[in-house]
């Protein structure tokens, strides 16, 4: 009866913007042994009173239900939306990727960057910094290709996500 | 409004008074001196000086659980706060509403490793329902009142308010509870009526039903307990209670099967295993209750009523979850039940009761108490006699943790809720003595007994000083077998009788210990002395330590070994001489 399949879920957690709120969320995950695949947080309300935590997690359906219920128990948590469950949504991630190389590899890096629509935001004699936005998979495959062409340093933002269509998370 | 300007310390005391607080359990220190000064200058709130901050929290727990009110603790910064952590965790696990005020170094020193500084909000984050660091005195009134709401609402729990010393000195205007804007934090109270109708349908058509009643019922209040008792009576169905739920329905009800779980009764556990409909009321499917999860009540449909959505489907998936206050939901259910007056399958029910009576006839709690001159006192006998000789009085029982706790749960019977205080979730040794003090403070004219083990009681024995200072007539009833009995029992059952470090060497003479605090000490060594000691203990107007010297090797049965299912319950050692436990089970605590 229980489904033990591990599912990946994207959660949008609206929280009061107060000290310690991120520690509460992160502590909940570590204390109860839940996974965090990625987590981003920034203030989203006009008066800076609320922040949105975009969180990617994975677990069995029972665990995912627990995670949501546990998050909702936290006093500064206003709302938890499970974007994966609620329907179509857009997921995006931003990355800055530095590659150190020279010669033909350098030209190849530029060519691949062009295919991925990555922008060059910094260049030096033996390096580029690319800026890239897209799904986590797209960024992942870009990074994989770059690793073949030189030493790579990666800064990734983690996933941010939002529902498709006119409904906001507040309305669901 | 300038007359409402007051210091942070005065605001704290005023807010406590406005929240109906009558007593604080605390211990002073440098970072809370302004608060103690404010306490000194008023008369509405009583302060009980404890001997250790852990004791303060357990006292507040005993106070809260026996009254249904919020317990309040006041401790200083650093070690004061860290000493409170065990008690806070205990209160979190057992859903006890507490406010714990902690002193903190002044705001400008926070983070500087100042004297007696600790990251109190960081340390207590996982062991509280919520906590606050008050950085500015203007936030103080709001936080105080909100904290009470958080502690009481939903599944209750402890809340820490960390108060830097400069905030206690700073002045501002006080706001009363009704002037505070509540946050978005609230809990669903009434149950979903569709779900309730489904549940009624399922209950009415059950052939082998059982009510499984937990501490949530007691937390919800006496109305909830009355409602569940009514529902049990009207349906004629059997009911079992958890360790935390003892007293939720009267133990004198013939429909009560006793406690379930690891040391629960044979009939309760087998009925849980064999039922076709389980109605879980304010219970959380704890591992001590369920045993092996994949073999837990395999053929039943389950209804789960709980105020805490995170308790639903946590360990055991249920067919009909009803989120709401147990009392509200039960009264909704009773209304519908009375309107519909459904026909229950009385033939099937009779068959089910016959089966249960068969299990009952095993008499799983039986023990042999001999009365020859060389016979020793059986712990079960001591507790059973204690029950018989105190049941007519308004008696409150607390316990420590271990074998004596399980025997107390098995042999002491409760007619009413809020008369049984024990550390269930966390299993905190040293809980019983301070908890009894808290109960006695709340009920000065009642009989309060800490059924203790000699091991556990030593863990907070310093609180005898608190008992002595306030002449609180708590009776400490020590089931003394000179062993950490539950540890010894597991070592006997699972570790080949290698009794590593489980003998309590160096115990005090409890009579002399009592006398050194100006209390009365007494001892029973022979079964025939037990009644006399109990009577003298009960009649003594002051505090008493009764040292009941019991047989050392007695084990607590029935027992569901870790990793076993309800129907693998052991009734005694003779059937389990060989190692009965699987390797997987041994890993479990």
C-alpha cells in the first residue's frame, strides 16, 4: 500500500523575514534526516517582511507529506506550496562557470557556450567566465562539457521555481 | 499612556500576570537579576526556587500536566539555559505547554563569547516548539503574549524567550494581550465533516473495532476525555490507552483493556493486532506502541484524529485522517452518531469481545507474592497495594523512568485525566521527583506520589531541597531493587546476562537522606510491612521518602521485544530463555 518510490519535489516556502528562520528550516531537514537538493532564499515582499525559500527535496510520498507538515508547523512559515504536486511550473537556475584553458580548447568552449546561449561575462588570456540560465539539467550538461575542456569552477544559484498560468502560489 | 511605561523586566512580569500565571519555577543568575528584582517587588506571582534548572522545567511540566495550564520557568543565561535543555526536549516530546524565560548577555555582547553566554536560541531551536531572542524592548510585550499562544495552541509544546540583560532594563510601553496582533499562526480545530461521516460509517460497520487513545485526548481537555469515554460507552467497543493516555477514560470501565505497547497488556496488544477498524484518538503511533511497523495491525482500516497534521501518516498510513482538536472532532462525531443512531453489528461485536475475554483470561499481569519470612517484596505488589490504599483519595502519580514506571502504568489505575505524569516520549530519568513537586505546588492539599526507582530518583535528588524549603508533602515511593532495572532486564534478555554497569553501587541510606532534609524516611523490607509503610506515608503530613526494598531480579512483563510485532508479545521469561530477538530488533532501543 505504501509507495516507496523516491520522488523529487520543488517546494515554495513563504516565511516571515526574521532572524533564524532559515536555520529553523535547515535544522528541520537535518534533524529529521530529510534531503535538501537545493535551497535558495530571498526577500520577495514589498516591505521586506516575507521571504521565499525555493527548496528542492526528495523522498517517498510519505516523507514528502511529512516534510510539508513539519514545515507548516514552524511558526514563521506562512505557506508551503508543493509546485511539483500543484501542476505545471517553471524551474530555472542561474550559474556562473569559470573555465581555465588555452588553445583549441578555448575556442571549443566558446562554441559550446554559444550553443547553450551562455554569455561571456569575463575574459582573460587563459580563462572565461560564462553566465548561464536554464533548467538544472541544462546547466549540468553544460558543466559536464566544460570539464572536458579545462579546469572549471562553478557557482550555481540553486533552483527557483514558479507556477505556470495566472494563479499565484498565494491563491492555491 | 505614560503610566504604562515600564522596564523590560516589569513587562515580563506584567505579561505573565495578564496571562494568568500564578507560579514560576526558577533559579537566579547574573543575566536575570533585573527579572528577579521585578519578582521581588510584586506579590501576584509566586516563585519556587529550584536546585537545578532541569528540575525547574520538570516541575513546570508537572504543574502544567496536572492543571492544563501553561508552566513557566525562569533561568539564567549560559549554563542556566543549557541545563534546561533536557526538560525542554521532554516537554516537546510529550506536548507540554511551557514558557521558559532565559537570561542572555546584553545585546552588544552577543556573539563575543561573553561570560555565561550561550547561543540559547540556537541550542534550543530543535527542542522547542518555537523560540525568541528579544533584541529590542519594544518587541517584548508582543513576543510574551504570542509565546503563550504558540505554547497552548495546536499540539502544545515548550517556547523559549531569550532575554538579554539590557532589554530587561530598557523601558517602553506595555501592551496587553488584546492589543497584540496575532500572527498567521493558528491550527485547524474543527474536523472535516465529510471525513467525519466516512469515519462514522466505518466505525458503525466494524466487526472487530478498537479505540486507541493517546495523550492528545488529555491535552485537549476534560471535555475531550468525557467525549471519548461517551463514544466508547455508546458503541460498546473495546478501548486501550497509551502510556500518555492513562486516565483519558476511566480504568474502571469494563471496556478498557489497559495500556498497549511494549509493556502493555496481552489483550490490548492482541486486540490492536487483530482489529479490523482502529480509531486512533490523539495518539501518534510511537514505536513503543507499534512494535514492528510492517506487522502493525495488518488487517485494519485506521481512523486517526489529531490536531497535528505532521502526526498523520508519519509512521503508519491511515485511511481516514481527521485533522482537528480531539474534543471538537469527538463532539462532532457524537452528534452525528446520536442523530443517525447507526446499527452496529452486535453479533460480530459479541464474538470480538469473546475473543478479547479469552486473551484477558491469560491474566498477563499476574505475579506471585509469597508472604513467608524469607520472601521479598515484589515491585508489582508494592504498587498494587499503593493503589488500593490511595485510590479513594485525590491522588496524583508521577514516575521516574524504567521498570517501576511500567509497573506503575500497569498496576496504578486512573479514573480521571491529569492525574498521571510520566516522561513518555523522551524517557527522562529524574523526571518524577521534580514533576511531583510541580504537581504539589499546583495541588497543595492533594496526595502526590512519585513512584520512583532508586536509580532515576538519584538523577534529580537535589530537588529534595526544594521540597524541604517549601515543605511540600510529596511522597517519594522508591521501588528499590539496587539495579538500573530496565537496563538489567535488557542485558539479561539480549546480552547474555552480562550486567555491564547496571548495578547501583553507592546508594544512600534513603531514611537518613530524608532525615537530613528534615523529612520522614521509612522502609519496607518484607511483604507484610508494605501496607503499614504506605499507610504511615499517606498519613504523614510532611514530605516522605519510602524505601521499598524489592526483589532484585524481577522483570517487567508482558514485553514486546524491540523489532517484534504485537502478536509476538512475551508473557514471561520461561518462554524466552533463548535469545528471542532478531539482529534487526537488537539494534532498536
